[in-house]
C-alpha cells in the first residue's frame, strides 16, 4: 500500500490545528488555566447558576470532562457549588470573585491570541473557517448522540 496524503485527512489537520492552539494558549493566555477551563468560566459568567448537566450541554463537553473541570476550578476556588434556591436537592455553580477576576483577565488575552491564531487569513476567510469548523463539529456531535 502506498502512503496517503495526510493533508487530505481532516482529523490529522484538526490535530495539528489543536497543537498550534495549545502552544499559543500556553504562551499568550495562561499556563495554569486551560482552554476548556476558560470555557467553563466563560459559561458561568454568561449564565451563573447552571448545574453541571446544563453546563455540559452549554459548552458541549461530555459530563465526565465537565465534572473534572469543575472539580479543578473549585479546588482553585474559582468556582463554587451552592444549593439551588429553587430546588434544595441540587447544586448550581457560580464563579467566585477570584473566578470573575480571572475570567476578565483571560477574555482580553484570548482575544489577542485569536487574532494571532487567525492572522494568516483575511476577515472573510476567518469567518468562513469558523463557520465551517462549527458545522463539522455540530455534525460530529449529532453522530455522537
């Protein structure tokens, strides 16, 4: 069998893109807070008081990943679990003051990193890339069920 051209394999290209993102994230945004952790902070800033299941759906990460992210962020005292005032049987999540401060710092850094990350593309290409990646990701999530 002959070797295949990996430039035609979306998974290989996605992995390379993810590696580049991880490198830039560590250099420009944070070495302590990961991109998925930022997604959790951002979601809780947007909609405080979500439970873990709703949070999982909101950021489109599986429940076990969300449980680990929340535990890590709670351990750093960035997120707190509190009893739902409307249903005392469940816990909801909120950012602590430290969590809100960290979120504010990271928002500016992520914007700067995204400009660097997408700099090889003009504005129209950036919009197209993001739209196409989102469409493929959504289709893949539907397959996952």
